[in-house]
C-alpha cells in the first residue's frame, strides 16, 4: 500500500477540565482531564475522502483540528507523507493543509472583501495584485460564484454563498489535504446538496484529499470513500463507506444508523442511555453501558481496533 | 379523502397572511396559508429557513414578535380566533390548550431555579386555572411520575438539579414533561431536536411519538428535515416562501410528491442507503421575502415552469387525497 | 505547486456554475439600499430626538472648540497680550481676561446681547465669554484622553487577549492595580507630582483611563481569536502581529464607538470636577470647573457666577451621554427596528 498522505500514531489530546491555579499546582493536584482524543490511529490515503462520523463530544472535531495542526497533541505523532509534525516542520506542512469550518457566518472576516478573503492563502508567496485578482476570479468561478462577488463583503452573501467562498479560500493554493468540519450542517437542505456536489467536483478537478467531519451519516454515506465512526474519543470502526455505513459491525455504528430517521423506515430505534462524560469514562469498553451485546470482558478491557475482513472494528464480539 | 369535519379540528387556519415590519420593508412571512390539525393527529410542517413554518407555529399560540401583523385570514385554536383573543384568554390558552417547545433547550428553563421548583410552578399554575387545590407533596409525586413518563432515568435525583447540570436531551425531556403536566390538547414543537445529537434526537422523537399515542395529543412538529418529519407524523405539510405548497398523508407525500419543490427537496437529501451519482440539487436560491416572486413563488427555480406560473398565485388543487398548490394539476380554482 | 496550477489548468467549468445558478445568486444581493457604516449610525441617531439634539450640541461644541483653539494658539504664537483684543477673542463677545471692575457681578440680562446672558464675575468679565474661551481645553481633554486611551488599550489589550499566557497575566494584574485605586485621588496625585497644570492633568487622566479600554479590547480579542477566519489565517501562515492588525483590531472597534462617545462626556465631567478643586488650572485660563468653584463664595446672591458654568458643563456632558447612549442601544441590540 502506498504511503498515506496523513497518518496518526497513538495520537492523544487531553484537555484540562478546569484551570489549575497557583495553589493547586503547589500541592500537585492534578486537574481532571477531558480525554478528547485517546490513542487514535488513522490513515488517510491521497485522493480519498475519509468521513469522520460521530456525535458531539466524540472527539471528531478535536481530531480534525489536530490533523489540521490547529491543536498540538498531548502525545503521539502525526505524519504527513511520512514526515513527522514538529515545531520545525510545522510551517512547511501547513502550506499543504487547508480547512473549511462549519459556521459560514464566522469563518469569513466581516470587514474584508471576498477577494481579500480568498487570496489570503497566497499572501506570502509574492504574487502581484493583478495575478491575485485573476486567481480570485478563477477560484470563485470554480465554486460557482460570479466575479461580481469579489468586491462584495461577507454580509452581502447568503450562508451557502459564504461556504462556497470558504471552499474557494481553501482550494486557491491547491493544498494536498482539506479538512472540512461539518461544512454543510448550518445550511439549508437545498443549498447543502449544491455544496456537496461542488465538493465532489472540486476533488476531481484538483485531485484533493478530504477529511470530512460530520454527525450526519447520510451525508457521510454520500460523499465519502472510507468512513470512521468515533465514540468517546476513540475510533470504533473504520473501513470502506459501503461496509461501515451499509453493514456496520460495531454496535455503536449500528445504533447510530438505526437512530437516523429516513424515508425508508417509519420509526427510529435509538440506543438507550447517553454519551459518557469524557472526564469520567466507564471502565473497559466505553460503549458497554449502552451495548445490547455486552459481555463480561467488555466491562474490564477496552478493545483495540482489529481487522475483520475489509474493516477495522474495536469490539470484543470480533476476536 | 373527502373534506374534513371542522369541528374535530384543534387548529384551523384559513387563508392566513402575516407580515413583519422590518427596516428593509414589509416581509411577507405567510401568504394565504390553509392548514388544519385534527384532534389527536400529528402533523409536521416541513420547509427551509424563511418559509414561514416558525411563524405559523408562533402565530398559533399568539407568540409572534411585536413587529408582526395579522394581515388577512383566520387562525382558530380550539374554536377560538387567536388574533381576537383578549390578554386573559391568551394566558389561559397557553399551556393548557396549546404548549410549545423550542429548539434551544437551555434557554427554555430558568437557570437559577431547580427543576422541581419549575415543575411545581407549572402544576400550581394549572391548579389555579382549573380552580383545584394545590398540595405540594402530591404535586411533587406527579412531577416525578411525569419525568418517568418521558423516560428520564433516575427522576427523583434529576428533579433536584439545576438546568445547567443536565444535558440537552434531558432538558428537552423536562420541558416536554412540564408541557404534559398542563395536559394540553396540542403540542407545538419548533425544531426541538435540531440542536441534539443523532441518538438523542432519535430518543426524543420516539418519545414524542409514544406520548402522542398515549395522551391522544395533537402535535404540530416543525422541522427543516424531511426525514425527521416523516418519522414523527401522520400528515405532512410542505411550505415554501410563506406558502403551503403541498399537504397530505405523509406516506403519500414522500413516496409520490406532487409539487416540484417537494420532489426536489426529497431528491436533494442524501440517504443512508447506497446512492449513485450526485444529489439532485435545486438550482437558484431562496427568494427575498420582502419582494417575493410574483405568482407561484417557486416558479423561478422550477424545472416545469410554464407561462401561467408567473401570473397569479396558483390555487390549491386536490389530487389523490393530497392538496397541492401548483398549475401542473389544474388551471382554474378546482 | 500552488498558484501556477490554478492559473495553468484549463478551466473546466464544474456542473454547478451554470448560467442560471450564477444569475440567481447575483439577484439575491438586493439589500444595497441599506446604508452601511457611518451613515447607518447617523440615520439612527436622527430618529431619536434627544439623541439628535445631543449630536447637534456635540458638533457645535467640537466645531467651536476647534476654531477657538486654533485662534488661541495663533494668538499666543504671535505673542499677543491676552488682556487686549487678540485672535483668541475674535469670536467672543468680550475679552475674558481683561479686568473691568466697573462691570463686576452683573446679573444675567439681555443687554449687549449675547455678552451678559450669563452675567459677569467678580472681576467684571463676562462669564459667557470666559466659558467660550475655555472650551478648547475641555474639547481637547475629551478627545486626547479617550483617543489615547483607545490607542494604548487597543494594542495592549488585544495582544494580551490574543496571546494569552504571561502577557495576559501581566496585563490583567497591571490593570487590576490601576482600577483598584480611586480615580480622582490618583489623578490628583499624578497631576501634582508631574508639575500641575493642564498637560499634567491630561497625562494623569490618560493613566487612569486606559485600563478600561485595555480590558475591553482584551475581551474582544478573547472572543475573536476562536473565530474561523482567525484560525484560517493562522493556517495560512500569518504572523500573530498580522492577525492582530488585520483581523482582530478592525473587528473589535465597532462596539467601542458608542462607549467612547459616552466616555468623552465622562472625561469632561471628570476634568471639570478636578478643575473645581483647582487641579489642572493654569492661572489666567478660565476653566469651567474652576469658575464654578470661584463663584461659590458669592452664592446664593450672585447665583449666576457658580451656576452658569455648571450648566454649561451639564449641557455638554448630557449631549455626549444622549448620543452615546443611543449608539449603545443600537450596537447592543436593544433597539429593534
């Protein structure tokens, strides 16, 4: 198998739950930690779209931000085309990564013109103004916006249009990897489909690789080649989308699918219980309090990802 | 399906038009809306932002903001005209006849009062309306019972907590429980699950469905997600740009949508099952509600647009038991 | 890699960019007629009568102060004697410095309009003239103090909020220290320590004024640093300084416009209060507050001597408060249209 574009090894990100003050530090009191990302190993191949699926608090956004280099890991490594991410390689690696955020109303500087917004990634490269203008026009056309928008400001645009601008900004420097954090969640249904189609077209045209983070399984199904479900800071299932979402093996992925209302099934069948607090995780498998197939070992040991056919599953049901 | 028996309706909206006064002009939020909910029926209103679905919900309980105007038509709630209700009647109506739950659970409850205090307040208020006595012990027991009804785990502990100590799903359950305490005939839910996780949403949806059957309560469920709408209701009403474009039995509307907008909406939503190719997107953008398009408001984006569509607004036609507002199904008022 | 690819690639138009889609998109931006920026604020001030009146007073106050101030500077530059007619007295009904015991302690009247509308003081000078003469000092105080406080606070506060860590801690404790001390006492102390007089007082006021703005900008920076466009900028290799200057500071400024307007009134009031106590007063220059305190000896028989300067102070401060309050409502979202 070719070297992955991005690879994480034993990646951990723990946040401090409360701010430790001077007195507490004096008494070596360890602040409780939010284990947002706990020992995650994931690889993204060049040219593919990997969907990271999960509910709020599962760690998918944190994992996305770690890979985007917006957060630094507590421990573990991230490798980009084999190169480890360190303080010295950071700047170089960042040039190949771009991000599209969820909230179209906060991801563009309200005081900047659209042209300034989309050409910001080009700032340090020494291009002249006219070259930048031309590039802005091209990239806006690529996302389906007329050149007229270059002089406008974000407040004149609708949510869907702003997201397109965010996408334009992300592709103008033709990065290798684009991380999309719930890019269509804040958009209306009709606009969502436009943006999703656009993302597929752009991937084709510019040979991009996407890490697509979403809580919407149907969207993940539509857009991705491979999918990974996360629960309480860990990846519980990962593999080709057709299998992970079509025929899920992990009980959580199954529960997730049964919870999605669809036009095919009249009723939903949600799992019982709630997502655990990331500070006080259950012992053993983190899903076991809610799992219909729970066994004795599940309460003791947390299963690791194991290969089962084409997918990786972290569940004691599969030895 | 023949014409409905009006006396069995808890909500009856006839030709309702509501406008908002804004700094940009008069915003036509609702235009000629006809809509009814029978007793014990669950209806969902589906549409994108700006289609007027929230306005319709708020209008039913007289909760519209100050700059709203009832421009035309009637809205009858349990036989009374909402627009003409006196202040007293409105207070009596809210909570007892109709109860509303909103999208953001954290803002619905008072953050400085415990759950038990707030639930007891609801019971006290109901006792006042009904003229019955209020006994704190009994009321507390009733509140805990209601929390069990909404499938809240460990209700006696939860009830002594403050809202910020509960999760979003738990708060929605508390709000639903409080609503049920008032024994309303109608519950209006405005995107109550949009801010919740997938599994929590499924739990709340299942709960609402079960409760609706147990209490024989009418539900108006407002949402932008057609999948959610389908899973919760018997009848579906599709709105676009302030008008009802299609309404009918939810199975019929989703399997065989008549209005081009409903068709496009259903086709543009991704599925969890395998899909080939691309999503059929709806071209264009949502219209400006200050100056909406003439005639049929969807006509600038409609793939089947005809000359007549830009003229007068199409009347409502009936086909196979569904009502649809589209010239594809007739020429003159049918 | 990079731009050459975007430029060099043959532009294959994706399915999305159909003519119809583009046309539909451009049509939705139909809100061009809504005024933006300064005109928007002006429009809303005008809708509220008191705020509008306040704005008029502010404009007159600042306008007159500007002209009068320039004239006074010119006069002193030309070494003209303040006792006689000079550039500084061109716009005034009478000379505010020249002694004239014949006209001392006259009550307000319409004689020699508008010279005696506020009466005269113990030295026979028209109080109205003296009040007008002193205007530049108050105007300059309000503009300089608030302006400098914003300038200093902007850089210190934004940097502290954005960078966090030690910079933030140091700044917070520094502002804590300044804010903990009683303002008036501190102003008096500093002013006296650096020599007394007008400029010393301005410096003292600046020292006690800037922490509030620093805190304010810090709060804004804390909110803004999590915004998508700031993070995107970081990813695109922008230095923290560039992010501060291009993204954070411009987006922090809007809410303080209203507060700053209100604040200018507060500066004038504080300045007048201190002048009342004699702080910051240069001999021969008729500061508003000082005039009022002089007039106390003659209260209540010659009430106008004390009251009139006070009324002027009140008028100007209220004007700033009304306009600033209205702006504050607008920005704080308390007004719905």
